[in-house]
C-alpha cells in the first residue's frame, strides 16, 4: 500500500520536530544552567552570611583581646593566693627556713602531696553555687552560653590546684611558738592550720661554764677568769647562772657537767595549696 504525504502532514512533522528540539534544548541545556545559577545563588548567600559573621568576629577582636588581658590579670592576682608548685624537698626547705629564721628548733617534718588536683566548687554563698544552671544559660541574641568561657577557665583552674599536708614538730619558748602560730595564720600565700598540739621535751647537753663567760674572739670582762688558764678539777657552778637558757638548769654527776633544757614542743598540722601553671604542667 502506497502512502502519500500531503503538504499538511509535512507541516505537522516540521512543527513536531521544532517542539522536540526546543524541549531537548530546555531539558538538557537550559534546565541544568538554571539549576547551576540557583545553586550558585544559594552558595553566594551562604558565603555572604559567613562573611558577615566573620566581620562581626573581626570587629570583636579588640574587645576580646582586652577581655583576655583582663582575665589574665585577674588570674595572676588569684595565683598570688597560692604557693607555686613545689616538691617535698622544696616544701621542707621553705618551712624549715621559716622556723629557723625565728630562732626556733625544727624537729620532725612529714609531707604528703595529693596526687590528684583538688576538687573545687563555687563558694557556697555565691550566685553560681545557688544556681548551677547559670553555666548552661544561652544568650538570646547569638545562642551562645555567656558563661562558657568561665566554665572552661573554671575547669582549667580546677585541674591545677594541688594540696600538700604538712606535720611539723617545732621546739622553743611558748611565746615564740605562739607568735609563729599567729604569723602562719596571717601568712601569704594562704595556708591552713588544721590542728596543733603542745608537749614538752627534755634535752641534755654537755655544759662548760667558761663558754658563758667569754665568747671566742671577745675580750674577757674585768675580773673574769682567763679562758686559756687551767681550770680547777671541779668547776664551781653557780646556783643561778644568768646566762642559762630559759627552762634550763645544770646537773653534775661523776661523768661530767650537763645542761638540762626543757623545751616546749609544738606539733602543727598544715595544709598548703599550690597552683600548677601551664608552663609547669607542660613540663
């Protein structure tokens, strides 16, 4: 069967071809381009928002630097209330020196340093202690927690304070020992006297009465015996020697002459608090 194509059919075919070509160009050409433009516009808007956010952060840099410097100054001020981080030998040297420079006698000293940092919490009457949820509050404007920086810094400080326990036995006059307690109670950096006990201890030392008359290199007083002269076989010991220490007396037996001293002994329990800064922690 032979088909003949009329002029009308030819026109329909041409029009249909044009439509197909237009649809193909729109689907595979224009549509991807429009999608790319839309995606690019979304990226531009996102980058614009990021730029605005970064501009705000840049604008806050001077304020943040000022705040950091202020926080560092506050931290340095707070650190003055703590001892620097010390080992047992350094603690021994420091507190033995405090005792000896007051003319007292240092006896037993035991030191125990906590291995873990001291567990710290806000002051019981502070606003933060009354409402711990303050750390989790958010700012209505940017949604950030206003106390987040404090929480991080508080956590860092909480990991850097260590406690050392000291038990110290000290001898001397009761007046000087009481003065030592007062001095330690007001000592800076802060330490805590957790207990103290009194006792007495008797010490026996060899006694030479001539040592109280003229010290080495001094000129003997008029009428005083020459230290280089031969001593009598049995030295004459006065009943009350004004040069004897307080709470001391002389005893004599067949083996010699002795000075018996009764000293007050103060046993102190101390807690000191040491701050390990970032440089020490890094070591």
